[in-house]
C-alpha cells in the first residue's frame, strides 16, 4: 500500500454519531417548515386499505391510492416516516435495469420525482446529472452491448459511449482501464427524506391518513376476508392490508404465520468534505458505477459520496434480527462502520478517481437495507392469505418507490396487474425458502451486485434446497443443473469429451454441441426428461366444471382428455397457460410451469372465493414426480412396460389415462412439449427412480438417453410452440400471440376476459407475433432483443435459439401488423450488430401428430 493511500485511509475515521450526509442534511432544503406531528390517533376504526410502514414505498402507495380516488386509505408507521432504511439511503435513481418491465418502474419513478415538487410544494432535492457504468474488460463491453439491444425497444435513453465521451462527462477519472461506458441521461440522485415528505404531503392532499407513531401489534383475518389491525390505540377493520414495513416486514408476516424470506444487510457508504477539483467543476458530475471495483460514486455538494458492495465472504448480515426480531425502538439508528470490509473497494475507487486520495471523510454511514434471496422485491397479493398484499424486500427502494406505488395502486383498483412483473411475485418463494437459504442467497446477491449479467445465468449459493426431484441424486453428476423455483432440473447432459460445468457466455458456449446431440436423440430415437418442477393441482367438486369454464378461454376437456388452456385477465391479457386434464367426471389435474405454481394457484383460489364455487383444490407439486418420454421410439419403449394398449388408435394425442408402467401406478398424458411422439408420466415422487430405471432399461435396444431443458426449448421453438413468460404474459393478449385456436369466444360460458377479447378482435390488432429465421455467426437470440426495420427499432424478440434442424438461428418476435407478413425482411440486434432476419411460415418443423395426419392424407409429410 502506498504512503499516499495510507495517509488517505487514516482520514477514513467515522464520526462518533454518524448521520447521513451530515447533521444539516437530516432536515434537507425545502423541509425547514417541518413540524413535529401531533399526538398519534387512529382517526377512524374502518378503512379500505391499511398500509403498514411509512418508508418511501409505503408512503408512495398511500399517495397513489388516494390520488386515484380510493377513500379510506390509512398508513400506520410505528416510529416516524422514513425510519428504517429510507432515511439513510444514498438516494440513487436510474433508468437502467437489466430486467425488462422493471425499466418501466424506474422510468415512472423518475418522471414522478421530476414533477413532485411542483405538485406538492415540497422540495425533493432531485439531481439529474446522468450516470455512467464503466466497462474495463472486454466481457463487460459485451454485457453493455447485450443490454443495449434489450433497451432499444424501450422509450428511455441509453447509450454505449466511447472512453473519450466518458472522460468528457467525468473529467476526474483515471482512464487507463476504461474501455466503454453505458450512459443514461436523466439518472442521478434524490434526497430520500425530502422525497418521502413530498409523497406524504401529496397523500394527505388527496385524502389519505398517515398516522404515526402507531405500532401494529397483531393482525387477525376474518371469515369474510377483511382484517382486524390491532394497535395500542384500538382496532381498525380493513378490506385489505399491505405490508410495506421494510426490515420489520418479517415481523409483520410472523403475525399471520408467513415467514417472509427477508434479511437485513449492512450497507456502508462514505461522504467526503469539499474536494477542490470537484468544487471547480461547472456542472455536476454524473454518477459512476465502476462494475469491476463494485461501487457507485456520485457528487455530494462539493465532495463525493462512495458506496461499495463487498464480496459475499466479507459482507455482513444482521441475521440476529431474523431469529430474534428487530430490536424494540430501532428506527433511525445506524450500525458501527467497518472500513476493513470495504478496503479493496476504497483502493479501487482511489485508483479510478485519484482525487479521492486527498479527500477528508466527513461521514461513514453503515445502515440496514433489506434483501430478499434474489435481491428483487416482493410485490403483490400473497397466495394462501386473502387480501394480504406486500411491497417488501427493497434493496433499491428509492428508485422503485414511485413506480411500485403506481403499479400496486393500479392492481388493487383494477383487479389485475397493469403489466407483467412475475419476477417480483411474492409467490415465487415457498416453504422451501428456509432461513438458511435466504441468508446464503442474500450474501451471494449482495456480493454479486455488479457481477457480469450473462444470459442463462445460474447462481449456486443455497443449492440444492430441500425441494429436489426423486431423480436429483441419480442425475446430478451427469448433467448441468438449472434452478427452477427451488427445484434442480437438468439443462443438458455430459458425455465423455465434453467440457463440463457452468461456462456462461454471450456467445455459443460449452453446452451448444451437447444440446444438438440431445436434439438429435429426441428427433431420431427416444429421450427422457425430468419434468418434476411442473406445478400440479387437483381440482374437484360440484362446481369444478363450472369453475374451469369460467377461468379458462378454452373449452373444458372431456373425461379422459387433455387440452392447453389459458387464464385471461379482465382486460384480456394472458395471466397463465396450463395443461388441463379431466381424469374422472368432475376431477381435474391442472399443470403449469415451475415458476408459475403459486402465481397461478393464488389466482384460481381468489376466483373460487369471489365466485363462491364449491370445489376442493389440492397442490400436489411437491408430492408428484413427472417424466417426459419423447421421440419416434417412445411408444415401443413404453409398450414393453405395460399391458395397456399404447397404439395411436387406443391412446390418441391429448388423451390421459391411469395405467401402470413396470407395476408403478401413474397418470399418462399423450402430450410432449417437444412436438414429437411422447407422453408425460405423473407419478409419486418416491417412485421416480424405479420408473426412470425401468424406462431406461426397456429402451436399451432403441438407444434411449437423457435430454434436458435446453434441447426441449430448441424442439418447442422449431414446432412454433409458445411459452408463457416469453411469447405470452400479462403484457399480451392471446390473439396477437397467435393463440386463437385455444380461445373459444363462442362457448356459452362468460369466461374472464371474454368481453375484452371481443373488443380487441373488433378493433383489430396493432402487432403480431411472428416467426423469424436469422443469419448469425457464433451467437443466437435469447429473447427481448431489438428488431429493426429501415433504421428504426420496430419490435422485440420474445425467445430464440439455434435450430439444430435448419442449422440457423430462430426466434419469435412482436412486430407491427403491417410488417408481419411472411417473407418480410427485418434485422435483429445481437451484441451491437444487426443480423438479417426473415419472417417465415410457422412452424419450421411440423409436430408429430400433424405429420401423421398429413401422411395418412397424402403420404408426404413435411419434416
């Protein structure tokens, strides 16, 4: 360590009583008129919505609900507004997010903050000098190019800029390692206290009550779905409650036996005194994020503010709060700082911004922020508890507050989410999300805050969970596993000579050839895949047919039959896609994707309750294993194991039967997402190994082998099969997604979304899902890339891959209707380069049932 660095570090001594941004900043400009609130009062004993927690997220929700006209909105805060994490936050705001629709949340927040002072009369201390992410490795430059194509079809500004432009915008940088910058004009920072007070002023202006200090002491759900919210001052009856309690959210959840997977993390940042070189600047410096150094740095008055994210080995959790609860009275306190933990980041920052070496540190802030296992918040209604909503787990609450307040308000008032944000669904977690898992993942997520974001990313902390399939131990050493809602599922399998393990890349990598091998296995012989992570529900009862006829746009399948059905929202968006089988009269099995299990179950349960349907619903996901067997020899292999006739005449496509294979009882459905001849076999999880072993033994002559989800994806794309979460979700209607076959607008039942769909059909579509082939090199589309025409971005891909059959890249994309005809030439942007693309007639490969039908008709099927 240099003498200069040692002298600089000696200055890094925190004050004895640290407070964010200095004592003067605790009452920021524009809040000089702040007055101590009057003694607390409940004000009323009934409310439409009770919001628990007065940080920026909770106050934003109160503001948006009240502004939208909802009466009787009450917010309860145990301490004072901003207590917890809001008051000491660094206040960063950015348009950037690697996700897709979270960009909308960020953009709404920034636009709201820009006009909030004018609306409420409260200064918010909003600075918008822009921000630059620094790339100092070639891989990071690739990541920036990857993010640029995912941003091109969004309205927010983002630019990949040269080192020269970076230096122009931030002249105090050491440019030795800078290769490029990702620049977002309009980014910046805001004073969290002033922001919250402005939102509070707006909430009160529109009629919301913000009551504090009033602690919620208990929650009692009533049989009619309403809530009793207990406080020391009495009880409030509420139609719904929303938990926005920050790092107290777990304590609130415990009141109703919901152990929310949250854990407080120690986050530190330091603030310098005036730096002459900073003071001499005529314009404010943009915020920089040195991704290799893993820190952010922004101007604070005439000095700098710097905040690192330590590695998972060095970062610190406040895990005692998980087991013992948050200490009584904790509100606007801080932790002791620990500069040793962030020493390597300090060195990196001093190297990148040399003026830091001469700076005096006037403040070191070490405060709690709340992390979920994957760093994303949990937002929306909770499965299993009526009228209980959450907006918790915000690692970046300031930039999320405005947009989430609007998003939740719209959802509450309109009965459906305004757009798809399943990545924030609180129901993505379940009983498998233990405290140990939460802690391990929070450490990893914090330490990986600035890690390169590859496509098909896997993170390995906390794995495996207790939620493993019956085949996990048998297969784990033979394949590369992927994580799906707590499950481990094979992505692809190893053979001698393969480069094994997880090797992420923006281009084709070690799994590319093995996946081609598995594709060929299914197309030419027979393959077996573990599909146990599917969500699986049993629905039965007097009103089961009536319920499903109301829930689904498709007809209800007859006994012994299966179909693909979609649950739509009232606005006609695709809320979910499920496989529906009527096993016995009035008894159904519903199957959904692994990531949609509780998302779909919550929606179904809500409609059962509101409609008064007499049905029983059983979640069988964890008890039931699933094997898929697919390929031209699938029938021959399975027939060896049963006396049941599996011929086409006796077991047709989309039929389901109870039968025994190798004396193992199961439900067999003739269906396969590969589009090839195949069955899905639903059985007791404890029978998985025996069933798998029997099938593999029976298929030796036919050359049977394993295949994983990467090959499955390539096979389904070649067949033109859509995927929920990609081609369809709460942003799309089934008509533009090409799902007309599954929508029965003429069926008698008034299914959810039917009237909206009729209107959509009458008005005509503005865009359509199209099927593209691409001329690429060593790269393939993943989805969410920009689609170009005549020099302009006109749409986006939804998913894509390499077609091993056609030996070229393939993708689905949404484009304007006028550009959706077969033969239309377009371009798809991949890693900064536009590749030629052509709309073709789908599918590229006909499904096995279609080939058989055509073969019987004219003897010449298209393969």
